[in-house]
């Protein structure tokens, strides 16, 4: 549970901050904006299994691309710092969970980007022009116009991120399978283990229901909160 | 001058992120073309002598041919089922009068609010009691069910927007209820249907959890499950595994690129409404 919460926390902060920055850049009008949009949404349409297997190969301890690059970097800079970092990323208890969180982030940020961009584009342009006439700088108009009006969108994005990351399963099973030594175990793998390994169907079902209830109440709280903070409804 | 620098910075950031998105995929494709001996030593992205043999091995010996056809079969039947059932139900909810209509509608939408983990154990037990474990129908029905709520919701609001006058004039011309649904409402609802079809196709093609729970016979498995089985049996045959992954991925990317306008529009419209 806490391990899924860690993955969720990274998704909620880093991934959505990245998505917001990208959406802001795209919203202000940029050349090839549409092209970037298409590319950013490729990872979200892929299957979690395929994504996990690709990254499994990149993170591989002996033949992986990441270690290969670290070694090259060390050789090129003549210091051993980077080659000392080399490891079997997914088999090392210290890095396994963060490595999985990064995969999850890679797969998810395109989705957040698209939803945030939609939210940004629904803000009327006149508001910004009016603020400019009144002498507001870019920083002020971001905090006074963009952020308040984006609160409903932030609410949606956080619910989607939380639900998606807490229920992470495909990526786990195709990379670590919950290991090493349960360091990447998440609610769904636990439920499945109770169900298939020990055939405790009642216990598994109870865990599922409690977990489902937690997710549901968290999303309801966020909905309430975003209603309250929203200047138009609250 | 400073504007130019900022624009340059922006573009380089965007290009960096795009590269991060695409690179793992290119890496997968290039790995799938390397030979078993080259894959452990050759780290280059471009393969000089591509070995297409991997794909043939994956397709024939790795069973990916069977998995591929299964995936296509499941996707077509499940998406077809969802569209048929949900459009009929949505039409009924939008246009017909019957007792407990609103209550039934809420009952149908309830599953949308309940996260998956609450349900799949019970689903497994249910299917087991019905002797549907390890059958095609046992894999297809739950997924049709899972897709219904969302698409009924979408289609109902779309059907309600169709002007009643149009339907009345069709009725005067002698069209039956079902005729109106089929000849008038379905063609008019094409944009909404497109969203339903694309979403459910992506979802079903990528589905793994149910496939793992329900199917244990190799001849019944879709691609995602097949990949994991292959990895379990041949741990070190990376090039063939990568070829299998390409077989699983390339159709969906192709579909995405073909339909990207609809998909992106759908996500963005859904986000603003929600």
C-alpha cells in the first residue's frame, strides 16, 4: 500500500508538474505544437506489459542500455562516478521502487499533459488581455487567472493520476513481479497473491473492497475540495 | 533577441521530451532486429544487417501468430458487443418511457465509480461457478460489461441532442422504432461512436489482468498474456521477445496515428466536461 502510495506521490508531483510545464508551453502557441501533442500521447496508448518489458531491458544489469550509457559517460568524462552507479536497477532493493515509479511516469505524463492543455485552452483569452491592460505581469496573471480557473482540471488530473497509479499492476508484473523481497509489492499484487497462492478468496475479496473504498473516498474528497476552491462554484 | 533564445529553449525542451517518448520504442524495434549474439554486445540503435528471422520465429514458434489472432478476435467481438448493447440501451434511456428509468440508469452508472480491485476477485469466483473460466466467452462477457457504463453515458447524452422533429418525420414516413435507431440515430451519433470504439479498442488490446486470471490455455490467450508466458519460458531470448512486443505494439500505434485527431479531441472534450 505505501509503496503504491510512493509511486502515486511521484506521479502526482513530478509527472503532473512536468505535464503542466509542457502544457503551458504548448498553450502559448508554439510551432509543431500539434506534432508534440501526438508524440506525447504515444506512451499512454501502449500496453503496460509492453512498456514494462521495454524498460526491463533498458534497466537490465548486465546488458541494459542505461548501464551502458553510464559507462560511456564515465569513460568520456574520465571519472568513475557514473560507472559506480551501474547496477541491476530493478533487482536492487534501493532503486527498484523508484525505477518502477519512473516507468509509470513515462507512461502517464502524456495523458496529464493533454487534459491540462484542454483545461488551459478553455480559459478565455480576454482575461489575459484585460490583466495585461491593468498592468499585470506574466507571473501575476498565471497565479491570479490560470491557477484559480484550472482548479477543476487539477482535480480531474489528480483523481486520474491517483486511481491509475494506485492500481498499477501491468508494469509491476512485467518488470519486478513485486520483488526484490516485496520491495515493489502493491495492493493488486497482494490481492492476487492471497487469491492464487493461498486460495483465500474471502480475504482477497475483503482487501479488494477496502482498497476500493479507500480509492473511492479519496476521489470524492478531491471532488469536494476542488468544488470548494473553485472561485466559480465555491 | 531574448525572445528567440526563449523560443529555442522551449523547442529544445519539447524535443528532448519527445525523444524520451519515442526512444524506448525505437530501441525495442532495433533490438528485435538483432541476432541473439549481437544483442548483448551491440548497443547501436541502427542495425546494419537486420535479422527478420526473429519475426518468423516469434510468429510461428513463439505462438505469437495465435496470440495475435486471438487479440484481434477479442477486440472485435468485445468492441462490437459494447457498441451494440450500449447504443440500444442508450437509445432506450434517451427516448423511451418505462418504469424506474432513472433508477436503472443510476444503477448502470454505478460501476463507473467503483475501482476495479473491488471487483475482480468476486468476478473470478462468479465465473468459476458458471464454468466460464478458461473459455473465450468468459473473457469476452466481463469486458463487454466493463465497457458499458461509460459508453451508455456518452451515447445517451448524444442521442438526447438529436432533434425530436427528425424522428417524428421518420415515424410519419413509416419507420419503426428500431428503424429510427438504426437508420437515423446511429449515423448521426458517429462522432460519439468513434470515441467509444477507439477507447475500448485501446483498452481491450492492452488488457492484461483479466486475461491472466481467466485464461490458462495458450490457444486462447491474447498478446499481452502471451508476451508474459514467452518471457517466463525463454528468459534470455530477447530478440524474439522484442519481435513479439513489436507485433503487439505496432498495430496499436498505427491505429493511434490514424485516429489521433479523434482520440486527442475525445480526451480533451471529456476533460473539459468532466
